[in-house]
C-alpha cells in the first residue's frame, strides 16, 4: 500500500485490513476519531512507531508536555511541522512510501 491508497481508504468505514496499530491510529485520526486513534496508539506503548504516533496525537490535542514525552520515548525531536505535514510524514515512513 502507498500513501495514495491509504488516503483513498479514508472513504471506507473501517481501516484497511492488515495494517499495524500505528497506521490504524493515523487512519482513525484522519477520520476525526481522536479517541479511537489514541486507543490504537496506547495498545503497544513499547513500539517506537506507536510512540511517534502517540506523540503526534498529543501534539494535535494541544498537550505539548505529553507530546514531548512520547517524542523522547521514540528518539525523535518534537515536530514543528504543520500537523497535516507530520501526519503525511509518519504515514509515508510507516508505508515506506
């Protein structure tokens, strides 16, 4: 799957089959369901991609200190990009696109 197919899947009611929790979280976030996205990100808090998504979600929520904690857990600097750009960056990296 590439980023175009992933974004096209947002027209569906459920995320695509066989994508991991971090991509599920980003899919739910793009659908406007922050709670479901956060639930996916919390499901495996030891996984660096989930930690990155978790950081992004708290940044989007406006909880900067919590976001910074999760950025540090995954070894990344806090993003200063627009939220939309960070979302695309994460999706692209997770899809290797």
